């Protein structure tokens, strides 16, 4: 992830990650995966913004909690479940976000 990040800024409870160049995956995928990890570690943060490419992708803590339901952040304590939890979260995210929306 460090190779494609140009800047990280914090404004209140919002973490903004600027990645203007080539991204190794779809911006929505990177934003959701990053938000899950960031919100798991830093309870004071409420929004992650992945900025760059074709626009900004905003992911809120409330959205991540909905994506991780019913187990929530507690499910992340079992690191072996990460691939399944991420896949389910991305599937849920895609089902509520229209194609091409950021």
C-alpha cells in the first residue's frame, strides 16, 4: 500500500489518503479494505477518503459496521477469517453502491 500513497492527512475524525497514480486494485475495494483496518485500530476515526484517480471514495465507520454485520469488528480478531470477511464486505458494498459511483 505504501508504494501508491502520495499523502495521508487527518482532519478531525477523517483520514484522507491521496493516491493519484496507478492503483493496484479498484478504488472501492481499496477504500473498503483500508477503512476496515483503519477503523478497527483507531476508534476516533469516522471517515476514510481515498482520493485520486477518477474521484474520491468515502467510507464511513457506520458503513463498515453494516458491511461487517452481524459479527462486527470482533470478527477481525480471528485473522484467518480476513479473506472471507473482506469478500463479504465487498459484496455487500457493491450491492448497495451503483456501478461507477464513488
